[in-house]
C-alpha cells in the first residue's frame, strides 16, 4: 500500500506520498518577493516559518490558478526546504494498493521525471508526484532557496 494525499488541479487528480506532506492549509495571500520565477507567488508564514508558495497549475499547465473557497496550500517537505503549493482542492488521504500503480513509459513522461506513476483505480486515475524531484527540476529553485534563507536569518 502507498498512503498518499490526493489533490485536484483542474480536472485531474494528483497525489504526493503522505510522508512528504507537512500539512494542508487554507489559502492565504502570499507576500510577493520581487525577481522570483513566475511560478512562485511569494511567501506565507506557517507556524512561524516563511514558506515559498508555488502555483502548481502554472508549473504543470502554464496558466495561473483560479482561487475558490476550496483552494488549499499543500505544505511539503522537500529535501532542504519546506514549500507550499497551491491546489484547487485537497481531496483525501488514500491507500493505493501496489498492484494499482502503473509505471509510465511514454515519451512525454520522460520530460517529467517527477511523475512516479499512475494509480489505476476503478473510478479514476491519479498521477503520483515526487515532490523532491519536482522542486529540483524547477528552473530558479536554487535562487528561491537562497532568498528564503536570507529572509529567515
């Protein structure tokens, strides 16, 4: 079994392994930090810590998210940084049976090494994301890490 947090982006469902998720928070207006990549909307304070807010819709689909009452921040522990990413909705915590996991061998997924596979469930497909690989693959992530460290000292 793989325990994951399932979230919605547009019409698609994605999941992150639960051990990478710190918390799920209501959307808060981020404080903008100039000169950051366009997918980083700013920072929010969560439990006294400055956390960069990333727009997952922009990262995956190249357009901005639309805020609703269901919009959530999914706070994730990457290797050396806590980040919050915006999801249209945080759906549930789910146990995915190992036999339901399918590996992706399509060419498009080679360009997205952060997709671990797809959970092929009776009513839906859920794409699993490795948060560490995703954040490390983003252009400008090193600059974000440096700015956050500067602002926390």
